[in-house]
């Protein structure tokens, strides 16, 4: 019985491992892009694709230390 549970755990880990690395890589890439945006916020806010971002992504961007005035935001 314990062998079956361990086997299932290993199978689940193998199946999820690829997703975990993709998520971790995507998360790191998002953080790098957000850091890049901080000094280029005015151009990003004026980009037509900015309006296609999800509300949560816009909130993440707006909560950063953007190098623009609050009025411009």
C-alpha cells in the first residue's frame, strides 16, 4: 500500500515538475520586465497594448516605483 502511494507521489511530481519550472521561469521573466518598465513607464502607459493587459497586471505595474509623476499615472 505504501509503495503505491509513493509511486503515485513520484508520478505526480514528474508530471508537475515541468509546469513548476515553467511557472518559475515565467515569474522571473515577469519580474525582470516589470523592473525594466520602471524607467520607461511613460512609453509603456502610452502603448496601445497596455490596454490589453489584465487588471492584475496593470495593478502590478502601477504599484511599482515608476519614474513618472502621480498625475501622469
